[in-house]
């Protein structure tokens, strides 16, 4: 039996690196709703993934990568940015 559990990999919208989903932050956006940090990886809607690093958050914000990935009509607000910053390591 194969003992290694295959982990889904996700691409960071900041740096473009692929990492196991569990080490990344997920931001979820349902159409018509404000995007949220999805710590349990279970919210419905589109998801954007980010390494837990300030440089990745900054790059994603500068490139509007989350907005593009989540197809947001407005930019990621200060509230969400602050929530993401709390999750950085
Ligand atoms: Zn990254």
C-alpha cells in the first residue's frame, strides 16, 4: 500500500511557486460577496492561494493577482489585507 498521501498542490498568486495546499493561505470569493480568508480550505467559490510570506502578499497586491484570480470587480480591501497579514509566518 502506498503510505504517502498525495497532497494537492496550489500555485501562489504572488510568487508562482507550487506548494501543498495545506501550507498556503486560501482566499475564497463567491460571486457578489466580499473575498474572505479561508483557513479551513472549505469555503465555496473561487480560490486564490498565497504563501504565508509578506513578500508574496505584497507581490500579489502590487500585481492585483488576487483580484485577477478571483475575478473581483473591486480591489482587495484593507480589511482582507490585514487579515492575511495576521496569517503570515
Ligand atoms: Zn508565494
